[in-house]
């Protein structure tokens, strides 16, 4: 069963907003056994939308559309769908009641409700209306020409609730869907080519209905096994057996046996061991701390830390020596070492990370060019410091510094666990 996702809106094509809807929908559809054939973004143009719908219907069984359902003249998705199916508009009373209820709740009165607001309740006459519990634009389900079309608002939280509450259940009840089982293994510190060589015989032994994908990203590689079949229990058992073979083979670089980010894997590991963490950040400006604190339960592990951007704060908060800063500079192995050890000492955590560097795009020298970063990780028994040299893009340098620090901490944790 194949699906296509079409996002509508000039704001996507000019980069004003990022299309996060498609990635989220693709993940949810894949979970119920619907594979994505293509994802497209089109402009608020009648002919462009008509062409995209026609082409999608030639490739996929299910076409999901988001965007262009607002009350203003540039939102033309409903009119274009009417033209595509050759139907007119009708008023949906339930949708109109929803618009009025929202207006009443927000303003305390229906005075000022505009005709353009009421027109949100106009829908193509051949659709089944999906009520919007979080906004005024209803969703629309069409079963036409042997295909299922679903049009939803582009506002992410409105679309997500609609998908979870109505669209996914309706797809599952309307279609005979295959089973898709995914198993993801997160590895750190080894490139995909080396991993591929180490598990080549296991990969060669996979049956045709189980595929292995290598998904590299900044010092990490996700190994994703995907199994396709009809018997969920047997397929899950089979995928897990092959996953276990891979895990045993590359155990020294496995950070997690599920599809989670590296910082969540670290939090889970440290939480299970009763370990604690603090962070001293300079060039990353709090980015590493944010990665940890976005996850519920982070406080069981993460004590906090300091964004010690200036030399003065490095001295006051972390106890970095003035002489060390004067002799070696803020971006140095010596300062990174004193930062991480100061974090352990002053923040009273069992483990710590420290990062100091030149994020750019300016501030570099011949000896220390933009992208020079020193990262330190430590516990009471061991301190590790690495010098890394990235490029001249500020955001990339911050992200790469953070991921490198997390990978270093992960290695220290697991090495310490083996010793302990």
C-alpha cells in the first residue's frame, strides 16, 4: 500500500517555514504498514495543485494533503479539490457549529463573526468531513477514482490531532494493510563503511523481506532493519533475531537498541545506573543542555551547569585559573580540562562535559582557526580531552561540537561501566 504526501503553500517553497508535517505523517503511516512513495511541496497555484493531485493518483493509493484551508483568498485548496473532482461546495452544519463555538469561546460573543469565517464550513459535496477539534478548518476525506484523498490543515498541531484521532483509525479500518516492523540500533564512533564490513555476512544472510539501512549522522550510524510481511508476531521475532546478531557483533559501539537520539540513550543509561551529569558550555551556548532537558525525566540525571561564555565566568563559576587563560587562551586543552574538572567539583555531579571553541564565522586566528573546538568529558577517575577542527559555519560547528561531546561521554560511560 503506497501513499503520497502533498504540502501546499508558498511559505514552504520560499523557506519561510520548514515542512515538518510530511516527516511526521510519513512516520505515522509507516507504522501502520503504508509506505511513502513520494513527498511533494507545491505552490498556492490552481494548476500546480491539480497537476500534483493527478500525478499522485497515478503513483499512490492514498494521497494526504496539508495546507491551503485558511479563510483568506490565497487559500485555494478546497476550490481546487472541487474542480479536481468536478463537484460543488455545500455547507456543513457541524463544521459551522465548530467555527461559531470557537469564536464564542475566544471572544465571548458571535458579534464580529465574518462571512469569511463562516465560509470555513463550506466543503466539497463529495467529501466526508473530519471535524477539527483544534481549529476552524475541517478536514476532508474523499474516496474517489479508486483512491483515498485526505485534505487537512497545515497547522501542525491541528493536523496531528486529526491524523491520530480520525485519519489513522479510518485508514486502518478501510484498508487491508501489511505489517511493517522496524528495529533500529544506534551506534556511535564508527563509520558506516567499517560497520558494513563487520556485519557483511549477517547482511548477506537477510531474507528478501528484511532490509538493512545505514543512516549516518555526525559520528553516529543508525542501523535500521525493516521487515515486511503479514504475520506480525513471526515477523517481529525474525527481525529481532537478526538485530541481536548485529548487536552482538558490534556491541562495542552500540549506544541504544531503539530509535532514540544519543542524548536520550545517555539519559536512560545514566538513570539506570544512578549517575549524574553537569555541563560547562562556552561556544555551544547552552545547546547541549537543551538537548538533555527536552526529554522528560532529565532532572533525575542532569544537575545543570553553566554557559560560561566569558573568561570571567570561567574563572568565577568553574574555577579556571587566570594564569591558564593568559598562557594558553580560552580555546585550549588546558582550559577545557579545568572547565570540566571545575564542573565536577562545583556542581557536585558524577560526570561532566565541557566545551570551548571558536564557533565562527569570525574570531579565528592562524593558530586557532574558526571551527577549532576542545571538548572534555570526565568523572572522578578519568578526564578525556579532544581537539576537533570543524568548518566555518557557526550553526554546524555548534551542532557538531554537541554531538561529538555526547559521543565522547557515551564512550566514557560505557568504558567506566566495563571497569566497574
